[in-house]
C-alpha cells in the first residue's frame, strides 16, 4: 500500500484515536486534529485512504470509519519471554500489535509477551516488550538474551570484567554471561494495556 506522508499521519491518528477512545473520530475531529479549516480536506484524504484499501467508511454514520485489516503498521508478537527465570520462548508468530508507523521504522522489530516479575517496574507481567533484533548491546540496555537455548529479558550490566543479565527486581538473581549466551535483541519499547 503506497500512502503519502499525510495519509500515513491521518491513518496513524485514526488508529490512535480508536485505541484511546474505543470508537473512531468523526471527519470534523480529523479535520480539527490537522488544522484544516474545512472538512473537505480531511474527506479528500480519507477517500484516498479508502481507494487504497486502508480505510472503510460506513455511509451515513458520523463515526463510521474502520481501519482495514492489515493496513495498520505494527509489530508481530512472537510468543512469550520470561522476565524471571529463563524459559524456552514460543516463537510462533501471533497477533499484530498496531503501532504508529514512526515507532515501527528502523530495523527488524518483534514483540514478546512478558511473563514474570523480575523486570518490574520497567516491564510488568502481561506487558508486550517491543524488541529490535540486534546481536550487540551496551551495558544499561534491556535485552532479550538466549541463555543455553532459553530466552530471558534482563538489563545488560558490567561488574568488573564480567557481563551480567541483571533483573530490575532485587528479589531475582543476576545471570552471568558465559557459555552459550547470546543477545538476540534490544528492548526499544513497551506496549502496556491499561484495562
């Protein structure tokens, strides 16, 4: 789908509005959000989004906008990753988390459902950690690491000459990086549902 910059912004606005309010904005609200003096400019962009298959509108309904499936930029959930003791992560592609396009640009991103409490309060049980696939990280970064075939989410730390995978929650032990341990990505965001 080849959208203009403004069309992407409008689609992102509608997506965020639906996520925040539970229903779509009116054409007037879209026009106001972009500073258009007339609703016609917003209508023209929305018609273009319809023609390109990104948006559908129900005729005669003030809030009849619907985002077409697959048109929203997002990040694929690749299963569960523990924020506790390392576990084998399920890497079966799951749901698509809709995110604005400016958050999904730059690198290969994926998400995992956080399970456990070792990274609280930064990553809470039930959050989705947004991870950029990388094999290197700096001390202080929160990483997804494979430890002897199992995956965990921890903060990379240095203690003397050793690197550690350190939890945020002091009730959990740090894991020394040794043997078959490798970084598979860096946590770059958190998707948290508040309901």
